[in-house]
C-alpha cells in the first residue's frame, strides 16, 4: 500500500481513527454482527461505535455459517451505508474482498477492512490481501503478525491518508509511543524475511490439522473448518459452555478462550463455544505431529469434562497437563542464554 500510519496504540484505536476520518456522528455503517463473529469496535451497542453511529449488520448463513455475499448486498441496498466494514474477530473463513468492493461501489460506500486476525497470514502470502479492493485497512500488530501491542491504518488513497493522519493526531491521540513504533518496525522487518512466509503457511496448515483431529473426536467446527489460524468449536452437542471448557483447559495448560458461536443461546460471559489458534504453537516450533497431539489433548480434557461436568479433574486432565509441560519444555520460546567466564 502507499501509506501507513503506525501510531495507533491498538487495533480498536486504529478502527476509531478510520471512523473519525471517514464518518460523522450518526452516519450509517454496515458491519458483521458480533453474534456472527464481528468485533466490539465494529458497532456493538456496548461500544462507543454503537453509540456514535447508526449500525446495520450482516451475519452468516444459518447452514453454511459463512458470509453470504448475496445477503450482504441485499442489506447494503436496503440500508445504503456510508461505510461497509469487512472483517471480524471470530470468523475462521477467508473473506471475499473483491465481492465486498463490488457491493460498496454499487451503494456508494467506502470499504474498510479490519485484518487484525489475519494480517500476518496476508503478509506471509497465506491469505488473500484486501488491496487493491479496500479504501482503508486497519489491523492490530500482534496476533498472526507477532509484533507488539499496537495498531496500524493503511490506505492507497493520498486524500484519505491526510484525513487519517489528522484524525489520529490531534483527533484521537497525543504523544506517540516511540518504543512501540520501534517494536513495530522490528515486527515489519521480520515479516519481510522468507522464513515468515514459511511460518504463515504453517499456521494455516496447523490450524487445519488441529481442526481435523477435533472433528474426528466428535467436536463440531463452526463453518466445518478454517481457512485461517482460527478454529471455532461449538460445544452445544457436548452440553458444555465455553466458560467451563476454557477454564478446565487453561488449568491443564491449554490456553484458549470462550467465544460465542452463531445463534448462541448463552450470555456473552458464558458462551457455547471455544476459539483456538495455531499462531503461538507454530511460533514455538510445533510441527504437524505436535498439533495432532495437542488436538488429542484438548479432546481428552473436554471428553472427561463432558462425562462428569460437576466432577473434579481426573486422569485425562492430569495426563494432559504433564504432556503440555513436556511439549513446552521441548519447544521453548527463547534459547537459553549461556555465558562463559574467562
């Protein structure tokens, strides 16, 4: 792209910057419903975006659990938004940016794409890019990009670039965090290395392996799979909540988060799903065989929990915790420093 503003302190502030540059209070936006995999900063009622703007929402198909572009087009024609937002926080499938561009052109809307969860995959060539289709692209700089906590706003349009820069400063932020910008530069440098492309492809492959193992153990994957680093499990067939499952897995050393699934009957603080990712394990050096093992451990812990929801952690939990410790010891985050004395 032609222009990057690297100053946002987070992905949400990158989104706020784009809104401030492109919209006036009360303008209408069209974004993915939080219940279908969208993000709080895309117009949720509890977020400031939901209070400042008139938000129309698109979801996913009841059976496919994927974005259905014909339905997005119908909603866009009905609501005539000033801005259409593509992207989400719990959508495991690739997004058709070209189709979104066509819809935006048809209704005269600006197209904004939030790639927070897939930025590293795009940089590594493992996921389609939103350019040249998007007018503005926002992202956080951690997750798949593996950088520091922070945000980024991108555009090819010189006029929008000026509006974005002035929207961020003085419109939204004051002093830039120079140490964070330096860390972002290091992150971008890493993303230019050939090894980063290998990492990005491996992340997608490993997510697929993890999903296959869990599907084989009887767990339902939302949209029946993934095109990204993310897997979303629907635990309703097992009679479990996301909160209970994530707590038990975390105690075993398997970190994931509870997450709503489409048409989720549970409260957002409970949920019916789990969101898992292959990013960190791949970064630590896990290969496909290790991810097969990890998937089995996740299923072992969840099977035991489903069999006795009110019982204490048992043998499967203990075995999983020991296995996790073994796997992590074999794949440290950093090489141990060794110092020699004269």
